C-alpha cells in the first residue's frame, strides 16, 4: 500500500451499473489508474467510449490492482468475492457496495478474507440504472458505511477509509455488519416498501390519471424510489428480509396510531404524532457535529479501536480521515450534538 491512499493507486471496478459506474467515473476523473469490467459487452464498450479502460477479460481487469470494488447485483456478491480473492494478490484490498452486509461479511470470515475484504455501502443512488445513469458526482460527500473486522481494525480498513475520504469526500460511517443491516432497514429499505405501496395503490386506482394530474412534491418525493428497477429493489428487500419486516412493523404501529386518531377525529393525537415525526425531519436537516477525534496504537490489540469505531457509527458519527503513523493511528471524526 502507498502512504497517501489516492497516490498512484491501481483500482478496478467489477460491475459498472449505477453505483459501480459512478465509482469508476469518479476515480477516472480524479486521475486514478482504474479499469472497469461488466458482464455486459455493450456496457464495456460504452465505458471505453467514455475513455475508461474496460478489458473484455475479467482477469485482465483486476490484475495487479491495489483495490477492487465489487459492484454487481447483491445476490452475486458472495460468489464474486471468493472469485476475486483467487484472481488478485494478497495485498489487494477488496470491498463491495451492496445494500446488505451480514451475508457477505460472513462469507469473508469463512473464506479467511477478513484481513483484506472490507464490507462497504455508499448511501446514495437514483431511481435509474446502468452506466448511462452513473456520474462522477453521484457519490460525492455521501455517507459510506465501512465494516471493520471484529476485533481487528485491519490495515485494509484504515487504508480504504483514507482513500474514500480523499477521492469521494466520503463521510465514512464505521459499523458492524449486523448494525448496518438493522439501520439500513429503516433508513433505506422500508422507504422502498412505502414508496412501492403508495405508487402501486395509485397505479391500481381508477382515479390514477387524476391523481397524477394533481401529484406535486409530496407524492413525487414519497414515490421516487418506486422507480428503481424492480429486480434491484426485490434483491435488496429479500437480502435483509427479517430486519425489513421488523422495521415495517414499527412503521405499522405509527400508521395504526394515526389511523385511530383520524377515525376518532382526535386532532390532539394527530398533532402530537406529526410533531414527533417533524422532530425527526428537523433533526435530519439541522444536524450539528462536534469533533470526536481519537488515537490508538497502530499495532497490537485492536479491540478498543474497533469498539470505538462501531460506537461512533451507531451514535450517528462518521470519520473524516485516517492517518497511520509508525506507532499511532489517528481518526479525525465528527459526532452529532444532542438535539
């Protein structure tokens, strides 16, 4: 590995759809030596027309790389991880961008890859798909979850943190795979269910065209992710099924409370519940942060380091870099202030 993560990095992106393509284009725009590969021949040709090297052979695309981003469909990631481990050198960092983390992290553990595989998930996207929808700025400044290996803040995790901050201006959120999947259920996956329900009910309604004629910001914002390719949404929901159902149950409790208050003409109850909801919305828009920097020994027992990293992410904080010296690793970080 190089001292400055982005300096002279050789990277590859396997799977160049919306997210993978955006990773590819961002790194290419930053001057990184990056190759792309996609199973679709036309997508590879399109990448080459955009000036990005995209060999036809996967082995050629990932040869002699420092880091490989695995960006294919969610169900393919475990098998792709194992395949990439055989095609790349032991010093090559592997990471993914899948929307669930527990399964692929477990495969990495059973395959002996936790020293160089860092589960990841950039929290960004659109309702479109493919390399034609990708762009170098899609992931800029995004919250990007990285999962340190249990008990070991590996050099791969530290290095990748620095790389993502440098090249993507990422807000790196360290989390355990299980914590990520629980949080992502409410932050991302349940919203897809709700958007699908509202848009689907409208599609079934005999008043559909009239509804669409009046649809403004609330309808458009509330149904945006219903336009995501259906197969991609289904893979995401099934990949985190138990936690999504738990999150949906929590939402149903509030929906039932709102319905009961509406049914009984309880203006006070409705107002109280919408005030509670508004507080969450305000907290999202007006979050303020304070420094929460920490130093740890570069070598030795990493248990305290990993525990602090996971606590930081669970508390809504994020890393703004990672500096590794001969004896000390330093994490500049930000933690949200209490409301």
